[in-house]
């Protein structure tokens, strides 16, 4: 049912998306949206541009008003100066000098006051006490031409006249622009002289208008070609500059006052209406952008949902693991195709079913119902796998591994259980085949080992059997002699005891081989390390006597018992001992010693291990042989099968230990393996 709903939703989404992208209305709607966005942006840009222009015009108008006010202030100051000079002319000659010095102190822009006669001779002057004399470097007569022309104009106008500006060098290497004021002096209508006042243009700007308009503006007297004569005021960089010029009309001369005002960039919103319209435009654009983004996110979410449904369906169809979902009451709400194929039932036959399930074996229904009740009650641990047996529709049983976990909804509430069902029939079959193959291989290896020792047994058994035969024949000969003496009976008794001893020796050899070779079930038990070495001692000593090898056994006292399969560990020890003795079976090896050692080691925390070591003094193992030493069916012996060391490593690793080897100095090889100690 859920698959059919997913298919219908996927087809509807695909058809809706295709229709939306291919319809003419979609293209027309996009064009309208684009036109609307372009119109709003154009209106906004126009408003911002007009607002900027408006504020720039306001700043320019303010600067022009400041320039006009500055010219008016200059004109008023110069008019007051003319009145002061006229008052100075009214003073008598003896008080004129003191009055002139007072005026020079009050007006820093005054550099010099002169009184000249009608013939243009200087008969009295006063320099500003606030600075060095202006004409200290340049003689006055060399620059008096401008003042003379001003006085001629003043005589014609019968009033004050100003000269043109000129540059006056100073003794400090600098200079300044100056201007002359000439005022004629009349008595009873007759010209009696002239009063000449020399102005410094820089001080005139700074003293008269600098304090008022110089904080925000830069003011200067300029010539018509733009050359600056004097400058004062603030000079700021990095701001927008506005410029205006005003004419200062003076009798006989005209000055140009330039005012440069540097302002910050004009505000984007000089009034509330523009700000409101702009804000609404921005809000409209923002809403449109959000709507477009939301529409795109919705389309993308729908496409992602369709793709996720298709991907989940494809993934569930391709799984080999069966999936089964159940609600809180135990009813099946979902199964995937793998589960249906596993049990042989269709999904429609399983959805909504409750216990007993059709794939439960009839003989196990009661047990499975109890287990399901425990699971639904929440008493079973989640995500813990357990094995069970299911029944196909044809009645065949097969083992399965079930792993169940709570099914959590979006709200975080448990709505049921989700289980993964794995068919482990093939795994069980492979395990059985592997176990059987391993047992056959181990049995074959033991038989091969016994076959190799058959020749040794025959050699060792020949001695006690020959002795038994000799003692038996001698006893018979003594018993057949009719003239035997009583001493003969004691000799017969001694021969019979020797026969019993040799028979017991042969029996012990045969029993030790029989115990080792016979097939037994693998059962682990606690075994003392000394008992393992004692068990293989007869067989090791047989081959040691034949190969003239001296066997030394070193066992650390108070070793813990081992938890192992006794027969398999004895086979490992015997195989390693035989290999060590065979490696010393060379003419150049004279002192042949084999050491069997057992000691306690600590490999992991809180766990004791026992290490066995088999050391020989043979020729050692070559490098090319060492890389393949544990490879099955690899051997350097002409009569060997190449399974001994491979089986030894398998047995040790099955016990949790590790088998390794290393070279023995000055010659020989040491094989070591570890086994875990039994729990106390």
C-alpha cells in the first residue's frame, strides 16, 4: 500500500513539474516578474539620484550664502577701517604716531601706515609692532608705484581708493600679497597730503572672516586666472568639494573671494517622503525575492522528495536482507520484496496480519507468541539479534537472524518495531563444511605424523621384543635341562622379570602413540603445562635417541593451568619438537640440544598467559623460506605434506594465542606460542 502511494505521488510530482516548466503561462509569468523587478529598481535608482542632486544643490546654496556673507563682512570691515583712518587724519601731528600704533595693534592685517605730502614724499610712518617691518628687505620706494596710482585715483574720486595687489618679499625668504589703501587729506578744500595703509591679504582673510567661515570652508583671494593670492580656513581630504566665487568691489580695485566647502557625501534620504518610498520599494523587492526563493525551495523540496522516494524504493528492492515493520499491537505494517521472497508470501498477504504469522512453524507458535509479547512489552533489549526458524509457504524450514529496534516517528514517539531478517541457511552450511574439512585435515595431519613415526616405533620396539625373545629362549633351555641345579630356577625367575619389564616398555610406547592418534571430540579442559610436556615426552625421546639429541625441559614453578584442547596442544608441541630435532640432523651439528620451555607472560591487562618455547641449534630458517613457512602445503622435506606448521598456527589462534619464530644466536631457531590460563 505504501509503495503504491509512493508511486502515485512520484508520478504526480513528475507530471506537475513537467507541465509547469513547459506551459506558456510560466514563461509569461517570468517575464512579468522580470519587468516588475526592473521597474522597481529603476524607480529606486531615480529617487536616489534625485535625492542626491537635491542635497548637493542645498549644500551649494549654503556655500554661496556663506561666501556672500563673507564678502559683506569684508566690505563692512574695510569701511570701518576707512573711518578709522579719517579719524586718524583729524589728530594733531604730535598725537598721530601714538594713535597709528594703537590702530596697528588692533588690526593685525595692517602692516604700515604712512603720511605723504602732495608731492608724494613720506614725512611720517608707523610699522606694525606685531611683526617685523614689511619693507625691511625691499625698499619702500621700489614698490611704491601701486600706492601712487591708488592715491591718484583717490585724488580724482576725492575719497578712498585701493591699489592692485602685489607680492612683497620678506627677510625670512618668504613673501606675502599686499594691497594699499590711500585716503586723501583735505583742509579747507585743499589737498594737504595722503594717508596710505598697507594691508596683508592673508591676515585680512584670517582676521575678518576666518573665525566665522573658516571652520568648514577654505577661503582664498584669487585672480581671474585662478591663481591664489591668499588662503585660510580648514582643508579636509577625502570629502566631496563644492566651490563658489564672489566679487569684492573696492574703489579702484576688485578682489575675487573663492570659497571651497568640503562636505561628506550627500544623504540618500534627505526627506521623509523619499525615505518612505525607498523603504517601500526595498520591502517590495525583498518580498518578491523571498517569494521567488520560497517557490524555488518548494520545487526543490518536491523534487528531492520524489527522488528520495524513488531512491528508497530502489534501495529496498535491491536489498537481500528482509525488512519488516510492526506497530505497537504487533500487526505487520511493511515488508520489503526480500522478505516476501524469503518466506514465499506476497506483501498483500502479510500486511495487517498479527500473531500467529503464516511463516511461523506450527510446532513453535506458542514459543514465538511469548517472545513477541515480551518484545511488544518493551522488556527485550533493542538492537539485539537472536536466531529463529521460519517456514516458507511450501513448508520448508530455514534458520534466520532477526535484529529489531524501536521505530521512532518525527515527533520522537515510538510507533512500532523495525526488524531486519537475515537468512543464515547458507552460512550454517558453510560453517558445517568448514568444520568437517578442518576435522578431516587435522585427522590427516595426525595420521601423517604417526606414519612418519612408524619407522621410529619399529626401531624402538625391536629392542624390547628381541630381548623378550632372548630371555624366553634361555628360560626354555634351562627348563629342558634334566640336570639343572636349584640355581637355575633363580635364573629363570630373573629372565621372566626382564621379559615383563621389556613388555611393559613396549606397551607404554604403543599406548602413548595410541592416545595421540585416536580421534576425539574437541573438548577444552584445565591442563597443567607440565602434564602436556610429560604426555609427549615418550614420543620425543624416541626420536631424540635415534637422532642423538639431548632434550632439556624447563618449566617455571607455580604455572597456572591452561584452558585448552589437550590433544591439539600436544600435537603442536610434538610437531615443533620433531621439526627442531630434524633441523639438527646434519653432520656438522655435533652438540645437538633441544630445549622445551614453559613460563608465565602478561600480554593483556588482568589476564595471565603461558608461553611455550621450542629451541634448537640447527642451521636456522632462510629468508625466502621464512615468508612461506606457514603456507599450507609448503614444505622443505621430501616426504613432508606441508601441513604441520599451518595446523599448529590454526590450533594456537583458535585458543586465542599467537605462534611466531625468531633466529637463535649464534645459530638455531626459537618457536614460541602462547595459551590463555584457566580462570581460578
